[in-house]
C-alpha cells in the first residue's frame, strides 16, 4: 500500500523532470475524479405534471440502514406500471415508521406513481395506515446525497489544484537551477 511517506520517498528519488510529470499525472487523475463526482449529481424531483396512479407493490429486499443517515432504511419494492411492465425501485423510509408498520414480504403496500413523460416516478409508498415514503423524504435524500458528492468534489478539486500547483513550483525551481548552472 502506498503511504504518504513512501510517496514522498519515491518523489525524492525521481529526477526533477519526472517529478513534475508525476505530479501533473496525479493532478489529472484527481481532476477526473472531480468530473466523475459531477456526473453523479442527482437532480431535484420533477414537478408534478401528471395524475398519480395507485398500484399494489411488494417488498423486494430486506431493509438496510442508509450510510448517509442512520435514521433511514433503504429497500427495494416491486410494482406493475400502468403500461404493464414490472418495475423494481429503491425506496427510503424512516426507521421508526417502517418498524411501526411491521413490514414483511406479505404486507400489502401501495405505491402512488406519476406516469410522467420521462417515465413513472414513485411519489408515495404506504401501507394500509402508514405513509412510508413521500416527496419531502425524497427531497431530503437527494439533498444529503448531493451534499456528500459536493464534499468529494471539493476534496478532489483541492488535491488536483495542489498537485498542479506543486508541479508548477517544481518546474519553476528546475528552470531557476538551470539558469544558475548556466551562469556558473
């Protein structure tokens, strides 16, 4: 495994020109991570434009605690779209509501979907007497997810800028050394 100390040792053993190249390469890789983070950003939910349709759904996976917020479960449901196609979607729910509803594979679930032009959008999931998922929860999940992506983007941007800056400083130092050696 490459540690910070081994990285510094490796950089010291390289000749000056290769150090600059190595830092430019590292900066480019970090910049690619920034671009990857930017492509994963999730958009806000689309505005409601079509009527909602209520269909039966079934639990398709066991609930897992969401990594970003431990008070939420994430799980998958299966339902039949108005077009007749069976669809599987990942849904989020408050742990307290999910546990209070005592959900298992046989629990009847109802999903309200919007048959929008871009495709069906899950707007609400409920049992007979408990709402598990609604648009405000979806908005919250998107905000948390995008915040985590923003933190990663800032981190990799700073690493990229530091690498490019260090490469520029090393290149400038190499030019100064060459000028001094030519004058001597």
